[in-house]
C-alpha cells in the first residue's frame, strides 16, 4: 500500500525547513509521494503575495510530487476558516483527496504546522486515520500545548519535527502525547539554505556593511497597539544605528501596512539614520548566508536564534520586557518564545543581570529549569509532572535574597512568572486570604493599643484600668 505524505506550510521559512528535513533524510524516504499544501494565512490573503508564486516554492517543488494552494480550493474562505462539520466529512474527504492527489487506499502521513488551529486541525479531522507529525518553524515548539486535545488526535501524533533553534533545549509542545522528537540540526538547515540562495539571485540589500532589523507586526496579534509597535520598531532602528553606525536594513513582516513603513522612513531621516526597507521573498536566513549583517535586532523573532547559534551573528532582543507584561492571557503561546529571547538575547538591564549572575545560556540547566517553570505556570493541568521542578526552581532562587520588613524580595523568576500566577499554580505558597489579613491587622492593632495604654497609665492604676470598673462602682451606677 503506497504512503502519501502531505506537508502543510504557511510561510516560506516552513517550506525551506521542510525541504531541509527531506534533503537530510530526517523525515520521509525516497520514492514516497509528497504533496506540499500552501496556506496563505495573512489577515487579508487576497492582498498578500501568494506563496505559490515565490521563487523559493519553485525551487522546492522538485522535492514534491505536487504543490497545491489551499487558498485556491477554499476561496472565498481563507484556510484559517476551514473547519468542516462532522456531517460533511463524507464529501469533504473525497474532495480533498482528489485535489491533493491522494489515491484510494493510500496510507496518509500528515506533516502539520499546528494542531492548535485550522487548517491544521481541520486536516487532522478530515484524514482521521492518518499519522501526524507536527513540524515547528519557531520557538513555540519549546512551550506547552495551548489546549487539551482529544485522544483521537493525541494518539495519532507520532513526532515533533523542529530545527534545533536553541542547542540543548528540549521541546515541550504536545508532550502529553509523548511524541518522538525529530531534531533538524542547524547545519542541515544551513546546507539547504545555501542551495536555495544560488537560485534566488535577487540581492535584497545594498552591497555594503549593514545592521538588520526584523519587524514582527505584533499589533495584528493584539499584543501591542499600532502606535506602540511603531515606537518599538523605531527604537530597534535607533538601537541598531547606535550599536553599529552602519546602514540599517529594516525587513518588515509580510503583512505590515505600507503607511507604517513611510513613518519609519520619516523617523530615520529625522534622526540622520540611513534606512533601507527590504521587501521581497528572501527569508532572513538567506541574508545570513549570502549577505551576513553585523547585527540582527528584533523582539522575539525566530531568526534571532538562527542568526546567533546557526551563523554566529551578534543579536539583540528589544521590547521583551514590555511584551512579558502585555501578553494575555498569561498562557499565551508567545510566552515561552518571548522568555527565551529575553533570557538569552535581551538587552534590558534586568535580563542581562540575570544572564550574567546565573550563567544562563543554551544547553544550561538554568535555561531548562526556567522554561519548564514557565511552561508549568502556563499550563499546570497539562504538565503536572513539572510542578516539583517549578517549585524547586522558585525556592532555589529565593535562597540568599535579602529580607526586609517592608519589601518583598524579587527573585529572577518573577520577571517571567507573575506572582499571582505562581501562587495559583502552587509554585509558591498562597498569600493570606483577605479575611485572614484583616484579622491579622486587627490583632496587631489591639496589641499595639494595649501596649500604648499600659505605657501611658500610672502603675498603681493600670490593673484597674485593664480590669474595668469595680463591683461597687457598677452597683452605684445602677
């Protein structure tokens, strides 16, 4: 019975990473049927450049039997809106099988970018009897699952495919399903990137030394207001210029609106900063290989660790302190990526102090303990076995901190785990309840009043004052 592999991807970096996994033999096997399913998930897909028109996809097509666009099939619906009802599966599966070229009786293996949302979850439901490998293109692979999946999904998850963005750090995604980890070494990713660069000949940057700033379009996710994101991008451009005094190349998120780029050009001109906006299909890793910058600046882009650990390029993460406060709810899927960027690459004084004081770095036990503690705080019900480690981590950081009567000590983990969340998850002891606190305050007031009364009253009268009116006096009063 033939095996048909379906690879779903919504970004060019995912396409390159999947090609690297196939080229290196990490996944798949020669002779298998492979279909690459492209999903343009921009807020307005009809205004975005279709992935299938990219030179990268044209080069990648040689690895696949066919390349199809889910946007074309579903139009006017977007891929993220594809969620067929159970009663429609009888005709949806034959339709998709025909469109994807899946033959009758074929064993289907799904390589999905995410099970947290559609279309990945929808494809898993349509091909209900297929094996599932989740491929991760970002730092979210090191964080916990956002939701609890039914057994019909978790029992079919056979592996997690991920580039080794942070050496020595183990993924926590879908750990409740006990999947096999399938790491893609960065050296294999770099080899495939080098092959793609020879085909993508357009030079996206001027031929001179430069600093690279990567935008992320966080306002589209509701994390920041548009004005705040503009200020963060301007701050990153200014920081890159101050650090290097070179030309600054700003590579915006593909969905970033043009008016924002106009304002950034005006900001750079007002500060005397030479700014070049690089729009186009070249992913950041292409620049790292063919036109390596002197510095890479972003907030928590996945390109930061690939630049630092894959290409040895200096990096800086800005705005992570703000994002750690703004991410809501606390278990937001970006919580762990922002934590990693802040702890390893953050330029904020508190982040640098933590990094230097505890020797934090890739492959260290401190980093693993921090990420496990944050993951447990995010999803304690899905990861109860991480509870003891999280408590030990918090307790160890509390040791040796100065205690005063009026100020609670601030251990390093408090930057990443809010105190209220830590108490709710049982990482630290619960605070006294409001009623208990009021009782304690009342008791302290009573004791203080008693001592003040005793101090001010004459010694010979204190017993009477404390005892109250005598029996005779009470009779006279009656």
